[in-house]
C-alpha cells in the first residue's frame, strides 16, 4: 500500500495541506490498486532549505480550489453579477456554447442567450476535477431549469460544462446541453 511523504516549508494554511493530502491520495489510487484505508499521506515541515544557490524559509502561494472557483463563477452568473463573475476569469478567457461560436466577453453570452431562453438556472450539479500540466480541468454536470422566450417553463434538461483553470483563474469554458433538442417546435 502506498505511503507518501510530503515536505513543505512553513506557512501553508491547514486547508491547503488537507487539499494536498487528499489530492495525492486520489492520484496514488488512480495508479496503484490500493484501498483508501491502505493509502497514507503525511506532511512534514522543514524550517528552511537551499536550492539553486538560494535559501528559502517560506512556502509559495496557494491556489484556490478549482471546483470552488467554478461553483462561485456559476453562482455569480446565475445572479447575473457579471462584474463579480468577471473577477474569476483570466484575461484571455474564451467560452464556447452550443452552436460553436467562440465568445470572450460575458456580455456576449447574455446577448447570445436572449433569443434562446428568458431565464435559466443550473442545479443538481456534480463536479469532477482532473489535471493536465499546469491546468486544472473541472467538469460540471447537472440539469437546467428555466423559461423559454415565450415564458413557458422547462426543467431537467441535462448539461455538461468543461472549465480550464490556470493559476487560480478560469481560462476556458465549453458547454454542451440538450436545450435545442427540448425546445418547443414553432
């Protein structure tokens, strides 16, 4: 069974250390056929170390939890707090919704959506996280509820969103859903 030892400089908050040990345990179990009970991860701190001719005595920055960042962004978008949601986005943010038209501004999304529905909300969301180099990929899946442009209600239409998070900011969002399939025929 895997036993993983991590050495950190002082200064990392307890929450960051908890996230680190959980992520390392999941990573080990994705490679090694081990039970959760048989996987041990522990952290030890050292006061200082030397690398590349420099002496370090404090740890680096802690990145936000990518799933929590995405959940916060979606909540702000649901509230139509575009300025708050914008703070979650990287400068080079790009999003692609059904139809394939790339957009870079949240105001573009609002304009695009106006002809598709009057209101919309995401619920029953599950978050899945993976890592690809320096980027964290977060998949969100659940159902859409809202109103068509004529005011008729819709509910339980499935969706999947894929987010790329780099250095604590969302750099990309791709969206797939069944809205077009469920839209009433004219």
